[in-house]
C-alpha cells in the first residue's frame, strides 16, 4: 500500500492492519476513559491554589475533550514494559492513563491523595467493565456526575478536626508505649505535604529459596514479622546516607 499523491504536496495511504488495530484499541480505551470520567469524577478534581481544598468543575464538551487529551496517552514509540516505563514518566498532579501497545499494558498513575490501592483496584474494575461493554454510549457530563463525588472522610465517620484536651490525653496514652525502649528505625521523607509524586525508581534483588528460608527462620526466632525485618534491613542499608544533623536514627 504505497503512498499516493492526491493533491499538490499531499499524499495518502490506508492504515495497515497493525495501525488499524492500535487505533481501534486506543479508541475503545478512550471511550471507556470518558465513561470513567463520568462515573468517577474525582479523577478530574484538582487542588485549589492554597492546597487545602479539592475543586471539581463541571466541564463543557470541549473541556472534556481537552481533559481526555491531557490525561490519556498512547505511547506507540515505547518498546519497554509498563513497570520500567513508569520510572521515567514525569510527575503530574493529574490522574493519568497510559497505554503501551508494545506490551499491551495499561498504566494508571495518580498522586496518592486522590486514591489508595484498594480504591484503584475498584476503579480499574469499573474501567474494564466499561471497556468490555464498549457498545454503550457515553453519558453527557452535565452536572449529573456530581452525585458520584465521594464525601469527606471526617464527615462520614463523624470525626471532628477540633482536637479537645480529652482527645489529646487519650492519644498520648495510646502512643506512650512507643516512648519506651529504643526508637524505631525509619526512613524520613525529605519532601512533605506535596500534591505531586516524584519520579520513581525501582531496584530489585532476587534471593534463592534457601536464603529466603533462612531469613524467615531468623525472623521467626526473634519474634519479628518478615515485613518488619525487611524494613529494618532497608533502614540499616541506608545508614551511609544518614543525616548527621538530625541524629543517627534518621535516614
């Protein structure tokens, strides 16, 4: 299927089979992403300028299209898998969906304040349901979706942000056990209260089964859970990066 001149400086050819497949898949994903935007509008909320309030604005048709263009991306040029690709993406405060045709993978990416792990699993289930039922139309985003915005956690649980002296004393009593003995080893974050996540990097180390069995046995003999042992080992291995002005127990 060669390129054919149809006018001056203008050439055309049909999409080939692979290009058609990718366009079809991308179109179906965009359709499901738009439906998810209506069903779960929180993925389109943004923090206000003070960083203390979430803002949702009912979009116009053009604003909806602009949001899709900004948050849904097809990376036909990427020849790696999503796990590695995730480590080179630029950070964003938006909820993003990336499609990688090379590995047939979808990568959902969002700051943690917007959604947690369980919430993401439920959201992905909703998205895949829409993707499977691609024949249904996309509802108009006309303000009806406001009813799908989740309420504030404190309001639903009846919590008050006004801390009384009684609440303070009760909290101190519960946490006083941590004041005895050695302070726990911890890895401190250097950037707090940010709305955008940083660029992540992954490092892995594979242990032989025999080594894993020894780690489990040693942890059990000391009354430690394996996650506690791993956290302690990670903290110990970062001692070379210890901040001397904050104490040797902070890394």
